[in-house]
């Protein structure tokens, strides 16, 4: 699907299967989401630009690769995005963090924004937007648009699961933003949930349902 990368590593598939199981506990779901986010983060950061620097190993001086430019920004769409964010920060602890408070109105399925906080120099950084589910994509589209309005011009979107409808809507609105996901499921149901999916990621992560 165009600008979409499916991370089909065996460990990703295995952990996702356990997360889908309705009998998986809240604690296990939260732990697995953190673990799988590390694996997804490897893929979404694969093409980061490198430069070199001179260092001294215990044996000799060498020219060694190092990340170039300013640190990344991880932009979490609250609240479920924090499940991916925590694992990604384990991998890139120096990353800056943006928080975007957007929830989906269960009647209209439209996004409602209630919070936004991001680094001031976001235009100078690669921004990786994270949210476990790309369902209708309304919230994700709104979050990316908000970041663009603040000056972000180099963005990637990372999710755990995506629906074809969400991918279509997102890529048509933001064709310049690559999408990375662990799986593309079959469809959305009448309530806007991904099928077969794994339910509401936020509820399963925090035990709120």
C-alpha cells in the first residue's frame, strides 16, 4: 500500500498474537506493547542519517558512525500512544517528546483535541508520531495536521495495527508521511473498531473497561 511499511518480524508477529488474545491480562498487554514498540522503533529509525566522529577505543583511534543532526521527537497521541512511547524511549532515551491529547467521539467518530505540547524547534527535527491503532485515522490525521501547523515538516507515523480504511484516509490526507505498522487487518466494523483487531488499546493497557 504505497507509503506503508509492514514490520513482519517473527517476534513482532508472535507478540502481537498474544496481545490480540482477549484473555491476555492488563499487565501482560502493557508489557508486550512496550516490548513490541522496541522492535517497531528499530524499523522506523532504520534510515536515520549518520555522520562520523573520531573516538578512541581501548586499542586505537577510529572514525566511527554517529547520528547526525538534532535529536528525534516522539509525538504521542494520548492516551494509548504512551504505551508505544515508553518502549521507544528505552531505545532512544535522549529523544524529545510531544504530547497530543485527541480522543475519538464515539458517536461521530470525529477527533476532539484537548491538549498539545511540543518542543519549540520541532521544525528542525524528525518527528515520529505514535498511536497503537490506525482505525478511522481521524485522530491521527488531526494530530499530524496540528504538528505541521507548528512547523513539523519531516514526519513518520508508527502504529501497532491499521485498517485499510484508515490507511487510505491517512495517506490521501498526508501522502508525505510514511506509515509503519505491525499488521494491516481486514476492515472496520460499524463502531469504527479494527477487525479482527485487539479491542480498545487504551482500555486494555490501563484496565479501564
